[in-house]
C-alpha cells in the first residue's frame, strides 16, 4: 500500500502562480504570436528556427524555483517517485499523449481554453479524467 500523501492548501501561492502563468501566456501570444505550450516551446528551443525566446522561456522555468527561494527562503517541495520503471512509463505516456493530443496541458488548458477552442476543451476533459482515474487508482486501489 502506498503512503498517503497529504495535500497542502496554499491559496496565495497558487493564485500567484496562476497569475504568472496567465501573464506569461498572454506575453508569448502578444510578443511572438505563439501559444505558450511548454512541449512546443521546449522542442522548438532544441530544433526550432526562432530559438532565442524559447530558450529564454525555458530558462525562466528553471529560474522560477530560484526566485521562489529568494522570496520564501525555501525551495519548492517536490515529491518524486522512487520507482524508475514507473517514471519511465509515465514519461512515455505523457509524450505519447502530447503527440496524440497535439499539445500539452499548458497549451490546451491555459491558452486553448482562453481562445474557446473546442479541441482544447476536449483535450482538457481527457487530461482531467485521466488524472482523476490515476489519482484514484494510486491512492485507493494500488
């Protein structure tokens, strides 16, 4: 049986994070005419033709925990599985899902829903159902 992982209620940090994500999505759309999907930005930073802003965006993702440390004095807590096989399977499933869904949660969930995209709504519903089933299975069945 897996240990129960407590979920902390952090409304202010969550609100601040949501605002920053929304502002960055708007900035990427206004400045570059692109959707702020992390998978597309990251892959474009490796093999794209307009790599500068993409590399800067990824650098911001990496720098964010350092900024949080500067504000709070603590790094954000992360819980990573100690099951390498499970991590590999999960990574492959996410990669396959983003390929099949033509985007990731940030592209569809943040930007697609804001543009009232029916395809993004369908993708987000699938993401959320899969997430709910996964949490239920891991916390109540496994």
